[in-house]
C-alpha cells in the first residue's frame, strides 16, 4: 500500500489512494501505535482521541470512519460535530488531555486531495517517531492480512465510545487570552475575511464582529471543491480578495487556508502581505507593544528581516529545517516568543505549538487597531526599518530524480563565490543548500525528498538581486536535467 507519512501526515488523491478502505487501515495502524504508547506509559494517559475534519469532499464521512475504527479498538473518541480549523482540534487534544488527535484534511492542497494529520497530546503535530511507527504497523498489518476493526457508528455512540462535541467555544475562549480585543473595540476595523471555503469559515468574522468591526466575509460558504481554487492564501489564489477590496474602499484583508492553520493578508490597495511580513510585524508588535521576550524560531526558508529585528531587540534566532514540527520542538522546550515559516504557519507564546491562521489573522487586526494607522503604513514602516526585502519561490521540475543528501552536498561543496555581484559569505546545509550574501540576501535550493523537483527560494534587497538569485537556481536545475 503506497501510504507514507510526511512532515505533516498523509495526503493522497480522493478515490485513488485516499479511499475508505485505505483510511480504515491507516486508522487501525494509528490505533495500534497509540495503544503501544499507552502501554509504554503504564496506562497513565487517557485512551481518548480527538477527531476533526475540514470542508473537503467526504471529510465528515472519512472522520466518522476513523472514529469507528478507534472505537472498535477500545478508544474513546471526541468527534467534532462540524468542520473546524486544525488548530481548534489540536487545542482540544490538549484541553481534554487526550492521547492524541486525528484531523481529516489536506490543508492547502488542491481540492482532489484529502489527508490525515496526526496530533500529539501536547496539541501539535505528532513527532516523526510516532508517524514512523504508524507506517510500520500499517505495513505489518497488510503483510499479515489483518484488516481494520470497525464498529457500527450508532452502537459506538450508545456505548459512549464516540461523543460528538463542539471544539470552538473553548478554542475561542483561549484565543481571547492571546488577542487584545479591547484594543480592537476601541478602534474597530474594516476587514474583508477570505476563508477560501475552508474550515476557518465564519470564525474570524464572528469574533471581529463581536468586537465591533465592520466585516465582510467572502468564500465562507460550504464548497467542498473550493471553487476550483487551491485553498492556499498566496497571491495566485486570492483574486477574489483583490476584487472584494476593490468593492470596499478602506478595508484590508486577511485570509486562511483550507484548514485554517496558515495565514495571508492584503493591504487597503489590494497588495499582498506575505507571511514573511506578517511574522516580522508580529515580532515587532509582541516586543515593542506587549514587552515580550524570548527566542525567535524560523525555518530556513523564512525572511532574514526576522534576524535583523531580533538583533535590534537582543533576541536569539534559531533556524530550523522546513516544517512546523521543527518549530514545535523548540516551543515545547520553552522560552519561545514566536515561531513561523514562509508558508504562513505562525504561532507565538502562550499558544499551542502549531501554526494558526485564525490566531494570526486576528493578530493582524489587533496590530492595525493598535497602530491607529493602516496595514499599508505598517508594512511600509517595517520595510523602512529592516528592509527592503523582495522574495520569490519556484518549484522547478527535473527530468530525473535526485538524491536529496547527495544533491545538497554537491551544492554546498560547489558553492559560488558570488551571485548578482554580491559575495557569498556563508553556506548553510540545514535543509538543502542556502547561500547567504554579503548584503544579507540569500538563495535556498532544496531538492525534494519525494519527487524530481528543486524548490528554489530567494530573498534580495532589490528586485534585481532576486532575479539574479533565481536565475542561478534555474541554472542549477537546468544542469541537473
């Protein structure tokens, strides 16, 4: 069975590999792995699992089947009564002291995909070791011809093994301890919320309306096909938000992805505010307005504006490989002020170790309300102080697969002396090869570990520098092909 857990679970095409039969087998392997964890812990943890789902085609049915398998394996299951954001399900895992959680979602992937995110007891993505054990149990069960145990849904409900619940009240109450709604009430904002048909729908809009804001929500209805658009809050998929802002002068926008663990924003002129700028603004706000301190964690593909801000504040920056699970490790260790990645998964002190688009969308509104200005002005001031920073990313297809470790070693050993007229001062091989220039521009080339693709990321102090960096990355890709 071609099922493998990546950095954030398993994703596959619906009715191709992502079928009810395969999902039940995965759920059985999850039950086996969690049972082993319970036994190794001496039975101290509760045999309780939280199960949630997003708005994708059949996600509610898939979640019900996962619950049936877990119940048949003598786990008690809290099953969300409606679609919910991934961070709300993760928070529920921690709140209810469950052994873990299962979220049915393919996050920001195209509509034809669905998937499984596995959550740990601490309210974040399960560690690699647990995901690997799930794969082992899956393989062993298949080799032994052991199928999934499945209980009738209504019988499981009658036995008290499956209980429907609403994760949102507790989650929203927790967010109210992290967001300064009083500041928002004093300066109500005009905001367009683009939920991209995902499971964040309705939640940001409702909380902002309660705080007195004038809110227009778009793409907030149920549409399992996401209107044919990838539910990822990046500029190519946000034309609907551009159009809505044009219809509502003076408003700015926030957007969340398919399961609301990622965020994007747009200023009053319809200019995209990417996660690099959102995280940088958040860091500045948390330090200068709230007086917080702590480590700053960012992935290797995230802006170095973070580093320049942190240096101004005397804060330590830690760089991790791509994937929020690496950031979560630092957050669990403690003393982290903020952690985030270029894809829009960001969290900060006091919250679960998980990217949260709802939380960060609300924080964007708090920052603008607190400033008494506009989102456009906040970004301009940020770039004036620690910019400029221009960014681009491309995924370049190769004609043949490459071994990630071998390719990274080659790129590191054969690093150029200069790119775009700037000397290469440092080469980092934490996740791919990253060339850091004398002017603090950088180029990251990450070979995919699963497909013939080079992921090329560049941040430059000028648009011309970004072009030079990307051209070098494309040259590397061409040499491989």
